C-alpha cells in the first residue's frame, strides 16, 4: 500500500508525526486544539478497515482524545469522520471550550483564523513527544 496524504490536509495542517497506524496532524488554526488522525490505508471509511487496524485506530483516537482533554483542559471533545470535502479517511479530534469562537456551533465552515506562533507549536510538539507520539517516528515532526 502506498500511503500519501491528501493535498488539502497537507495545506491545512502541520504534520506532527506518527501515532500508531496514523499520521498525526494539527490544523493550522490556533483558535482551537484541532488534531486530525489519518489512518495509513487506502480505505475511505472506518468500517472498511480490518478489525486489527480498526482497533489500532481506535486506540490512537483514545490516546489523542485523552491528551487533548488533559493538556488543553477542554469542556468538550468533538470527534468525527466527516470527509465530505477530503475523501481520504481522517478523524478530527477537536478540543472545545464553552467560550471558544464558535461555541456551540460546529467548527466546520467557520472563517475565523489565527495562525500558530512557533513557540506554541513547539510546545505542543514537545508535549506530544513526551506523551503519545511513537519515539522512533519523532524524526517525522515538521512544520
């Protein structure tokens, strides 16, 4: 299988490395902790994955969700596989706050945007390295 990240995900996100069987991305909008897991597969739906890969992906979702909830002290998590615009299977794990810019509405389609500064991005990467990203894949961290 040749895994290649969809161009829209490459444009919209920072590639943070590998978590389990997934590429871990961070949406470039710093208004919310918005992570995306992209399973290493050519399938476009979770149910189409073999059971062992479904289990691995769910474990990655759980690890990432626990990280987002504890690191960012969120009020709520939004976890979803929408894929209407980007057909590649990907899972959004988004930390939400009762005072965030679009609460309680969905984050999709919102136009407000604030980029990450290098310091904040580096702090997130460091926290992820210490908690969940597979150490032997840390060389994949990039901007």
